[in-house]
C-alpha cells in the first residue's frame, strides 16, 4: 500500500528529534533542565572555571534547542561553546571537551553546514571512546547517526549500527529512558531495512523500559510498532498496537504532529485488513488536525490516503474530489513520492471509464518512472498503473510484461500484497488472451498469498484469544461449582414451596369454581344488554350511511363548481396577461414596459394556482414542489439573459392552502425577478437558490438566495419604497410571517410563517366530528 511510504520520512524525523531533545548532553544525565532565562541568570553567579565551563555548554545547548532555530541563537551557541573551550584549555577536563565537540556538531547541523558538523560528530565519538566517557559516547553516536540518510542503503546500515551501540551504552550507564528512546528509533531504522523481527523486538524492549520507569506517554512507541507490523504483513497485530496508541493518551496531551501520524497509522491498519470505511474515518480525522494546525505535508498525505480508501469503497468521484483538494493535476511535482497520488488518480479515472484523463496521468507517471532506479520501491505503483492502462486499451501482452515487472520489484522490496496483486493482473491478462492453464496458476497464487496475509494474522489472533479463554474458563469452573451448590439449596427450598403451593392451589380451585359460576350469570345479563345495543347501533348506522351519501353528493357538486370557478379565473387571468402583452407592444417607455412585464409575471404566478386547482382532484391545497418548479421555469424563460444563471430548487413535498400558496408565488416572483435583474450585472455567472421547507411542526421557511453582488452599500432596506419590496412586506404580513433579509456572499431573503390547515384537513375534521355525534 502506498500510504506507508509517505509516512516514513515524517515519522522518522519526529522520533529522532525526540531522541536528541531528551538527551541532556551537558548534564550527562536524564534530568529536567531549567528554562533558558533561569540558566542565563545562574551563569552570572558562577565563577569557578570548571563549573562555569560546564554551565556555558548547558546554556549553549538550550540555545541550539530553542524553538525557531534562529540564526542569532545558533551564533550565540557557538560563542558560548568557544568560551567554554577557552576555559577548559587550562583545566583539561575530558568530559567538557567531549560535550563541546558534540554540541559543535549539533550547532553546525542546525545551521545547515552538515559536512562541517559531521566532522565534529566523528571527533566526539573518537574522543569519548578514547577517554572511556560512555555517556558522552552514547550521545555522540546518536548525533553521528543523524547525518546518515535512511534512503541510502549503506548509510542506513551505519545509522542502525550507531543507534545499536548508543542503546547498549545507555543501558550500561543506567540511562534507561535514553536507552528506551534510542531503541525506539533503532526499531524504526530496522523496519526501513526490512528487518521486521529485530525492529519489533527493539520497540517492544523500549516499551518494557518505559513501563518499568513509570512513563505512560508511550503512544508513539505503540504507533511505531503498529506501523512495523503493517509493513511485515501482520495486520491484526498492526491494528491492535495502533488502537493501543489511540487509547494511551488524549488528543492534545502530545504533540500535534504525533496525533496526525497516529490517526494516519490507524487508517493504514484498517486499510490493510480491508476495512476501508473505518480507515477513511481515521484519515479524515488526521486530515482535519493537519488542516487545523497548517501541516501542509501531513494534510496532503492524509487526503491522498483518504482518496485511496474511497477507491477501495468504489466511490471514485469522492476519491478524485479528495485529491483535487490538495492538488490540481498540473501542479503535482514529478518526484518519486508523487507516483502514489498519481496512481490513486489514475485508478479513479479508469474505474469511471475516463480513459483520456487516465492516459494523461499515465504520461506523468512515465516521466517519474524513467527518472527512478530500476528496482526503486515506488516503481511497483507505476507498473501496477501501467498494467491497468494496458488492460483498458486491450494490450494484454504489454499488460503481462508490466505485471511481471511489478512482481519482481515487489519481491525484491518484500511487498507481499503487491506480489498478490501482480498475479491477479497476470490472471486477467492471460484470461483475456487465451485462458491457458497458467491463468488458474496465477489466480491460485494470488488467492494463496492474500489468504496467507490475512489468514496467518487471524491464526495468531485466535491463539491469543485461546489463552484468554483458558484463563476465563478456570474462573468459570469455580463459578460453576458455586452455582451447583446454590442449585441444590434452591431445589430443597423449591420442594417445600411446591407442597405449600399444592395446598394453596386446591383452595384457589374451589374459589375459582365459585367465581366461574358467578361470572356465567353476569355474562348472561351482559349478552342481553349487548343485543339491545347492537340494534340501536344498526339503526344509527343506517342513518349515517344515508347522511354520508347526501354529504358526498353535496361535496361533488361543490367541487365541480369550484373547478369551474378556478377554470374561469385562470382563463380571465390569461386574457389579462395577453392584453398586457399586446399593450406593451404599443409602448415605447422602458419603465412602462417593465411594469407591464412585472404585472404579467404576477398574473402568471396566480394563474398557475388556478390552473392546477381545476386540473387536480384535490381542490383544497396546492402541491408546492410542482408549483414552484413551474413558476421558476417560467421566470427563467421570460428573461433573455438567464443563460448565465443556475437555479437550485430545494422544495419539500408540501401541500399548502390556496390562501398561502398565492402570497408565496407572488413573493417568489418579486424576489427571483429582482435577483435576475440586479444580482448579476454584466452577464455574471451565478446561482439562485429557492428553498421551501418545514423547519418546525407548524412553521414553514421560504428562502430565496443568490451569490450575486448584493445590495448597494448605501441602500437602506428599512426605508426602501420600491413597489416590489412593499409588495413583499405586504404579502409577508398576509401570511402572518416574519421577513429577514441578509447579505453573505450575495443576498438572502427569508420568510417564516405558520402552517395553516388546508380546507381538506378542516373538512375531514368536520366529517369526523359529525360521525362521532351520530354514533
């Protein structure tokens, strides 16, 4: 999986920095240091040459470690180190001389003069070894290790050697906390050298030392152990230790960088066991932290891993959205680390069948591929993407060659999951060409490797559960003996109780017989009363049916009349609209024409309601979803310049009374017309959102918002005298509602008004009341 690679550099630097900061070189022991102002104050009162020389080094080390790494701080540190060396020239204290060499290395390394600093680091090792200064020797080894590049094989071996020697020396001198921290870093280096067993042993030893020292803040060690188990393919153990790191502290108790890393590792652990949904949760959580604390590299990493999880969930559009949050394709630098993000983008495009876009990404991966060494670990992603591209292009021979190269690189770099993937690609290529017996061999190899990755981990989990079960089983046996004794006691008590119950039962049976006879007599009288009541109910039912028929006929006549009225009102409104349109053709005054046009729109808003009422069966209410959709479409078409506008309709499935539907239509007409005319000058592109929702049980929200230019700064809505605003205020009062107008990236108009019962609801209520009275 590509996520582990991006994490290594960030995590190694964090751990190594931790090792160096915890080492108190000037003291030669692991104890807390006073703040820098206190150390400077103490220095003024120290006159003994030997003590002052050591104190100067303590202050210099504090300047080197001061946050910010300002050039002035490092220059001050060099000055203090040289003063200490001058004092020690006559004293000849080997310890002070050795610490001076180590601090010079640290200082020049912080200044960026690595070649010069490396010379002093080597000198400090030789000095401490020659004078048998084991504590300073250990710190010097740690400092020398910081100059080794983990990406270069022979330098990584040196880094491991130095850290192993330093850990042994810290243990020998009783500096157990520094031994634990060095072992932790050694484990990280060993994992990069693909030596998982030694890496796990080193980190576990560090954890035991932390616990023996009473150090509870070991979440980073758990996190590192989880990462090592992930690289080793033991995903169950990886998940267990990653979750331990999450439980061992609360966010904020450690550095922000650690929590970003830990969430990433948790996501990786879940990803490896193919729980992509849970992996995405942790990747998002880490990305949120990285964004909050402006950790750009961490945010890019976690967004890429989140996108990879979305690919695993087959949500390829979300994967692309996540990638574009941190990069556009043209901005991705062509570095080895970028093969991973490009592989994610390429996979998403292929799954969405966007082959042209996938080919563009593939070309960028080609450029990185040719710049990398042949067996570089990142080449496996290139060949995996190339094989998928060839499959999409039906170039199966090239696909087979790419899968072969992918397997070779995965085997060389010990990536078993990618070996499995390469065999699956071989199976697909061979099957597409001719489906030979080799096809099934490739597929069986893929299945066997995948089963071994998850199966072995599950077996180890079962063994641990078995041990826990055996321990619980012993406790259960003891409890079972107690339960058996309690059962015998309960049986004796139950036998005595049964005898008492038998005697009581006989007495109860006699009482029951008496009660049954009494109930029989009562039931005879009740049956007689029920027959009389049934006759009365039958009579009322007949009267109710007759009344119901009369009401249905009356209702039918009323509905027919109402439909006819609505039909004629609609026709009259259409005639008025046509007259206004005809009149406007004879006008030359623009304002007059605009006024007639607005009047036409208002008439149309009302005519739609009457048109819908005479066409539908329900005459009591209006379907607001369909009505608002038709009204918005009419307004959109009635203006010639709306090609630059996008209308968003968020209308709930509501049916409102005509008395409320008409004002709503007129308010929408005024608000949308104003937005179209004034919010987007000079043909600006924008959006107009119309929303109608029931926010509370008896309250409706009507909202019209745009992302246009908004109102002029000098415009006062409270004293606006335009007809449109006056009409909106009047209609809001008619709805018994409240009007709110706000500006935030445009203009937003909100009207909240109470939901009134429709005539249908009232009629249903009255019918029910009448029925209850008759009954």
